[in-house]
C-alpha cells in the first residue's frame, strides 16, 4: 500500500481532497486517506465517509459496507482515543480513484463555501465532553446509516459529515447546526412513527369491527 504525506494540516481541507484525487495511482487506499488528513483525521474522515454515504444512500446495501469504518471512527471519540486506529485489513482496502474524483466533484463547491465561512469559535461545543457526546450520537446515526433503508440514511450521513467538519475546523457554530439537525430529525422520526402506529391501530380496529 502506498504511503503518502500531503502535509494536510498546513493547507485547506478542500485542497487536500484535490491533491488526493490528482495522484496517478488508480487505487485510493484507506490508509492513504488517514495519512493525508493528518491530525485532523477524526473529523476529516467523518466528513469524507459521511459525504460518501450520503451520495451512496439510494444504492441498496452500499451504506452497510461504507458505514462500518465510519462507525469505528465515531467510537474513537466515545473512548477518547487520541490516535486513529484501523485494522490492517481495513487500511489496505481501496476504492477506484476515479470514483473518488467523481464523488468529490459533486460536493466540492458547497464544501469550499462552508470551509470559507468556518472558523474556530464557541470552543465549548468542541471540548472533550462535547466530543464524547458527539461520538455517541454519531455512532447511533451511523447505525441508522448502516440499516438497509432506501434513502433513509441521507440525513444521518449529512449530520455526521457536519459534525466532522465542525470538529475539524473547531467551529462550534457548525456543531450547533448539526445538533439542531439531529434534534429536528429525531422529532420527524418520532412524528412519523407515531403516525404509522396510529394508522396501524386504526386499521386493526377497523378490521376487528369488520370481522
């Protein structure tokens, strides 16, 4: 597996993404991504896999596979591990670099716009306690992402990516927006489930009356 060092911590995240795609090697290894993202590994990989899962969400079964490394990354935040660890078999996994370029091309414009506006602020949203809470909620979101729900993993994937970007940039405003999104998503799921249960109970009552 090639070992690249893009010195990513000294340059914007979007530039690092472009440099990864510009390499001639047709395969992009997970180990290469970890090396390229440097000390921003946790947040950067959450952004990367969150966006990948969001784009792949309409494809049945894809998020189950792509969600596994994301879950491991989020659990790192829960246990407060300083360095990112991945098993050797995961580091040697690769995707076609052309597919990577296509994916990044779809999200690069909004990503650079958010990157331009973001800055370190509201540090309480990204302190150690907050990181643990973010790790817990993103782990739960990743479990939802991994479920075989057609299109149902889009918003959880985007929330994970937003949490990751906020952690990477130490931007409490982005993290706050992610928390608001999760809260809204939770209310929507609860309301939808309540409607489903109510409809089922009404149908069951109607069926009993009919019989």
